[in-house]
C-alpha cells in the first residue's frame, strides 16, 4: 500500500467532512452507532464516523468533484469539505482501518 510515490498517495487520499441536515440523520443514519455500517458506504471510504451533524471519513481513491458529488448524494449533505492528508495521517488511517477489520 505505501510502496507508491508520495505524490500519488497524496493525490488519492483525502479526509472528507460532510455536514448533513439533522432530519437526514434521523431518516438515513443509525443514530445509536458512532461508525456507520460498512455495507452502506463505498469500500474506499475508510474510518467513517459520525459526530452530530458531521460525518468524517478518508477516501482512498479521491477524484476531485466526483468524491464530493458521491458524498453529497449518499448523505444528502448540506456541505462537503475535503482536506489533503500528510503521509503520517494516511498511514494512521490505514492502520486504524486494518485494526478495526481484525476479529
């Protein structure tokens, strides 16, 4: 995974923050879960978490414009923000996801 040149990794990994309308949270999302169910989000969206109206995740296959469109459609988002990630942040996100996937 981390055998790619940094420029390639930096280009395809982004931290995404989606702000949703409170009514969408009640209708679409599991209120009791901090993490959204993996079967409701694309596999390239890792570390998906919800805190109030904010949904955060890392997109491992970021495509400018396309990722934002998909996130807005998936969560009926009011706003979608993307942030570049450092190599350390990318590594930590991958390790956390792999640890969470272990039985």
